[in-house]
C-alpha cells in the first residue's frame, strides 16, 4: 500500500474512464492509503477496493436495457433516474455479487463525498462497512434534478460533485502529501455555468445554500483545476485524465462508446505507469 491519496472524480457514465484506470491499478496490485470517491467515482471505487477486476465495467454495460437500472421510467416512477434498489441491492446482492469480505480486508480508508443540502457543504463519509454504509455511495452519486435527496440521520444529501468535485485539498488536509487524481475530462476542459440555474432555483428553493453551491460550482471547479496544475509542477500531485475530448454523456447508453472509454482509461494509465511509479517511489519490483 502506497502512502498517498487517490482522488476519483465523478461524471456519470464518463466514469467508465475511471473504471479502466482502476482495473489497470488492480493489475499492478496498486493500493492507496486513502481513497476519495465523488459520485460515479465512489461507485467505481467500491469494485476497486474489493479487487473485483472488470466488475465496474460489467455493471455499467450489462444492464443498459434494463428499465430497473436507468431510464425515464425509473425517474417517473421513483424520482431517481438510476434505480435505487437495482443499483444498491439487486446488483450487488443477486446479479453481480459484491465481495464484502475482500473490501473488509482493505487496510486503508475510503471516503464517499456528498453534499449536505442544508449547508451546501461537502461531507466526507468514511465507508467502514459496505453493507451499512452503502447509503453514502448512493448519496454521493445522487445527481441533482434526476435524483431524490438521500435522507440519513436527520440530514439530506445529494451528489458530492456539487460541493467538492475533486477533493484533493481534503486529502491533503488528512495528511496525504502526495495525491493521484483521476479526472474524466481532457486537459483543455473548463466547466461553464449551468444552463439549468432557473430550474435549480425553482426545484431547490427551500435549500438556498445548495442552490448557491450549484450556481458557482463552475468557479470552484476551475479553480481546483488550476490548483492541480500547480501541484503537478511542484511534484505533489499526479493527474491521469483522458488524452482526448470525451464524447460520452453523463447518461450514455451506447455500449460500444462506453467500452471504448473504459479501454482509453486503461491505456492512459498504462502510458502513465512509468511516471506514476516514479512519483510514488515504487520499488523496481513493484514497477514491473
């Protein structure tokens, strides 16, 4: 296990890129002291930490035509575009079994990042028991406008990307002097203001701090990109990101495009391996 943090950005189905990177890490038996997953990043971290290579890809493509997994029918019926029971119960416990015992053997810390709807602030919930804490992965992945808020212990939560899309500063605060960041956008990407602000204000009018966070999210996101660039130059942050513009939407259902994006993630991680090994100070044996 390397003494470093691993930061996994969200992005809906663009997270297949992250899944490819993480499977490469599994092939290299690379573990991190701490992992921070945001939205889709938290979902894919689950299979990475249970060391189930290929599982994140399979879950993302095997149920594309199943209305219980994702679709307008689920949104109309339940208020969630992604079916909650299907994603967080049926799949891990019946269809593509999650290895809970393997996750329990992970000796590091895994945090699912979510947004508190009342305060608009990020919450970093440590996942200690995947069965009991799966609600935090769900909350982290609950996309605004197409998901219901997740209520737990008197608090309401939505997608972690609203408050902290790339929680590298939190990882540094927790003592990780080195951090590896997996992004789902190319180097030229900059986030623009949301075009749904009017709808956001109407739908979440009871949560003004949440609305404020959504409206200025692009500013904080782009500031974080600048922070990453600075960290790369200083040698304390290593970024793996798509080498070309990603042509996959947040709710993509084209299986071939998703598989291609997964492979791009794997290939980009492979191309970065020599530099990443040096950054992490891996032994010659571990580099192979």
